[in-house]
C-alpha cells in the first residue's frame, strides 16, 4: 500500500471509531426502545466497518 492509501485508512478508522462512540453515547441517553435499537444497530455496523478496515492493514 502507498503512504497515501495508509493515511486514508487511518483517517477512515478514526471516523468509524468516532461514529461508534457517538452512537454509544446516544444509546445511553435515549428513552424510546425502537430508536435505541436502531442506534445500537448503527453502532454495531460502524464496529464491523472498523474491523474490516483494520483487517486491511
């Protein structure tokens, strides 16, 4: 991989971690069970994307 590609993946990893953290924070504050489930699902999705990107390294 080129340096530019590695920097892109590093940046993308940071974004996915940020989204995952924000989703977890939102889940802890939500009252509506349906909305809470949706946001938990988003958190899991960002976690899978993070793992997939990390696997590229």
